[in-house]
C-alpha cells in the first residue's frame, strides 16, 4: 500500500511540475483596488497562480477535516476513559469479601492461612 501511495504522489508531482512548466507565461493579477481606479497587480506565471489558488481553495477543507479528526479523537479518548473508569474494581473492600484474582506476575508462594 505504501508503494502505491508513493507512486501516486510522484505522478501528481510530475503532473504539477509539467503544468507549471508549460504555463510559465507571466500574466498580471489584479490584487487590490486603489482609490484612483487602478489596481495593485503582480506579474506572476500562470502555473504559480493556479497552484496558489488551488492551495487556498484546499485550505478550508483541510482545516475542517483536521477539526473533525481532533473532535473524534477527543470523543474516542473520552469514551475509552469512561469505559476504563467503569470497568475498574472498587478500591474499598467490605469485610468478608474474597480477593478478585491473584496477580499473574506474582511468583511468590502463597503462605498457608492458620486454621483455628
């Protein structure tokens, strides 16, 4: 799966580089209107303008997906903590209660209880 992802990224990069190389003609981009009726404009290559606006268009979607992922991660952690808290045995024991289970890592031999 990692190989397929790497091949797809390489192909996408090659297509993007080819697009920018074929569209290297500089065009004026009107950036901000001025009071006298003119614009502040920059002379940028078409490929760079296209890449820039593609990335600007992708930014809100990326931020939204990051927020959803963050919210779901917090929700999963909250649910895991609530399950962990509800499944833990109570620390207080009543007289006459038997221990739940012996520690599996405890290799010491049990001491015999005196019978009276």
